[in-house]
C-alpha cells in the first residue's frame, strides 16, 4: 500500500491475531523481509523493486505511539501491566529471546518477583499479561 508517497507492507489477515494486532501493518521492508516472501508467483522480479520502502513513520505501532526502544520497553510494559493487567508494544524488529528475557527480567524488577507474567513476542511486538491466557 502507498502511504504519503511511500510503499508499505500490508497483510490484511494479520488482524486475526488475538493478542498482537497489526504486527505487519505498514512495515518497512527491512522488517518484513525477515518473514515475508515475494516471488514470481505474486509479481515478476523486475517489478518488485518499484515497491520498496524503509519508511517506519506509518507503521502501526509508530502511529499509535506504542513503539519504544529496548531500553524504554520494560518501564512502559510495567506501567501498562499495573494499570490494565496487560501490555502490547513494539520494540526493535530484530528482538531475540535474550533481549526479550532481559526486558521481562526488568519488568519483574519494577513490579516485584511475586508478579505472575505471561506473554510472548513476535517481530518485535511484545505481549505481556498478568493473567494466564
């Protein structure tokens, strides 16, 4: 989809996810290339280059002001968990297990070790809840 003069990845089926909505909406190419494949079955190779974008400004979590650098994620997650019992935000697209567990360790430190946390991450989107889902 073209937004403000830039092409973006859109996956219309992604809203089927219960806990992390719109994880693929308006992604820049460098994030989408990790999981999405465009090939000759969808478009001829010579045309793919026309639809490139590195623009993050229209990505869903940026627009909703729910994108936080890794160093700020734990504080935001803890605040949301304390207020609502669940939290969803996006941090770096290349989030891995080690960094995710580091963030959750920081959330435990803020909220207390007796807090029950449940959650997961996908493509930099973190979902945490104090209730088992």
